[in-house]
C-alpha cells in the first residue's frame, strides 16, 4: 500500500561458552572460554507506491574481544502489473571468529588460532521474480560479494592437523541463485 512505512528496532545478545574436558589426565587444552557479542539493529521500510518500495538497515555489534563493527543494507523493489518483480540490494557484513576457531579443541587434531581477525564483507545482488499462478513464484538472483579476512581451515601435510586462518587476499564470490516457491 502506498505510503506504508515500518520501523524495526532490535537488540540481541549472543553468549558463547566453551569448556574442553579431558578424556584422560588434565592438560593445557583443558579450559573454559566465553565470547559475548551484543547487537543493535534498526530497519526502515517504505512503500512509495503500490509497486515500488525502499528499505535501509543498520547494525552495530559490540564484541568483548574484537573491535566493534557497523554494518548496513539498502534495498529496493519494483513490481510490474504483469507480476514481474525486480529487486536489488547492497550491504556489508561482519563475523567474529568463534571459540572453536580461536581456541581449538584437540592439539592432536585441531589447533585454534588466537591471531584470527574478524571477517568483513561487501556485496550486492539484483534479481527478478515472477508470480506464475496461485502462490507459485519463480526467480533468479545474481550476487557478488567480496570477503576481507575470510576464515578458512587448513590441514597441511605431513601431520594434517587442522587450524583456521585468514585468507591473505580478498575472496570474491559471485553467482546466480535460482528459486521456486509454491
């Protein structure tokens, strides 16, 4: 409906705790770790007309180990009279390493990495969808993302002990998603 607006505000808190319990005698990997991330989200959506809408969202995260992070997303959508809808969005992302990635669980199989940096991303997408009939929709979305400090897990020879790291260069991902709903 033209002129319809919505504002969403949200708070969240994620408390991740980790305890490594020995099978045999206690060792240096037996520890208790916690990570806490709290976030604030604000989102605004506006239907300019019955066919055209805009949206914007902002998020701020507080992390007890890493620097605070701000992310955003903007979007738009237009639906033609024949049921075809065009939509586009652009935004950023942030993900701090987990307890598992930082501290590991077993020095014989998986070693954590205290030098990990959080992942940051920027991306955009554009898509089209068509209402076919009676609650059936098909569509396609093209996306392009760039990740800075993407976290990966490596298991190098000769001992193949796994450990996470950050990619030294930006990681680029792009592709097409096809979907159908009914």
